[in-house]
C-alpha cells in the first residue's frame, strides 16, 4: 500500500485553542434573517449581524435563515407555527443568498424544524440550553 500511496507526510500538531479561534471566527461571519408575512406581504428582515445570537430572536410564528455561507453552510429554521408560504420563501432566500453573495455552488442548505436543531446550529446562539 505504501508503494501506491507513498509515505505518510508529517502533519503539524493542532491544539484546542486553534479550534476555538476558528469556531469563533466562523460564528461571527454569520447573520440571522427573519422571513415573515405577518404584515400581509412577505418580508426578509435582518435581525442580527453576527453571532452569538439571542435565542429569543427565533419566533415560532416565522422562519429564519442563518447565513453562514462564507463557511459553506446556510441554515433554515422553521418555526412550529410558520405557514407554508414562509417555509417556501425561506428556502428561496437561502438559494438566492448562494448566487447573490457568490458563495460556492456546493454551499449546503440545512433545514431545521423547531425542536430538532442540530448541535452545530445551536452553537450560534449564546443562551441555548
């Protein structure tokens, strides 16, 4: 096998501080947007410029888009009481961000129903328990 792949290269040792620094930098690059038709018209509103976000910003009546596209991921949070139009609009917003912000075409979009959030998504919020 070594003949085919060659010898294992020397790898620099990492440290936990580098990981924490990278996590903080990636999280700060995120922004949170609300997708709502509460006014009778579909609106996209930026609710926070950088994380950590306050958990109370996530309102069950609406959908939210957490734009972390610079790091390769956009999250759609669907509030329990969000209607179908808001859910569809949130997906369109995420897809639009990828092209408008010139994110990589392989940017991932993760859809998270309220109550089924991933640990990575929760890291963007300062008071998630």
